[in-house]
């Protein structure tokens, strides 16, 4: 870890077990603490219970999708300005616009390169 990097607490909201494992391992290998939610509803509950530095949010999930989860987090009284980055297989411009309109700060299409995530986080002030 360089002097400009630090350890962050990250919430990954993703229903696909393989994607969870890949993202979690990459973050943990870079010294970050990671919690995983299997759907948007779990993500909102974890956000209410814990303090996170940023959230990686899948879009298409059972129970509650990423759009509704983001809207609920933005309405919350607790850390409602937390950076939320969409991670989705939807790659069309209107998908990206919908993510941003729902309150997400940035957008990554799956599968994503970890360097892309690092670049987005750097624009948000996080250096991993």
C-alpha cells in the first residue's frame, strides 16, 4: 500500500455468488474490508447498520433491485451521500443514465477491469 492508499470499508450488493467472490477477493487482496449483500433489501439494511466508505451496487437483483436500493439509501438519514457505483451487465447509454438518475455516482459495466474501478474511485477521492 502506498502512502496515498488506505483501507476502506466497502459494501458489495450483488446477487451472483461468483461475482461476489471475485469482487470481494480483489478488494480484500488490496487490504479493504468487505461486506456482501445478496440483494438490494439486504444492502439497505447493512447500510443502516454499518458505516461504509462506498458501495458497489448491482442493478438486476431479486427482492429489491439496485435502483430502488439506491433510492432508499439516498432517502436515509444515515450517510445518504455515500458514493454508490453501479456494477451491471447493462451497457446501453440509457442504462447508464438511469443509474445516475437513481442517485448513483458512477457506472461500471460487467465484467469490469479492477483498474477501471480504481480510476472511478480516484475521481471520487478514493485511492485503492
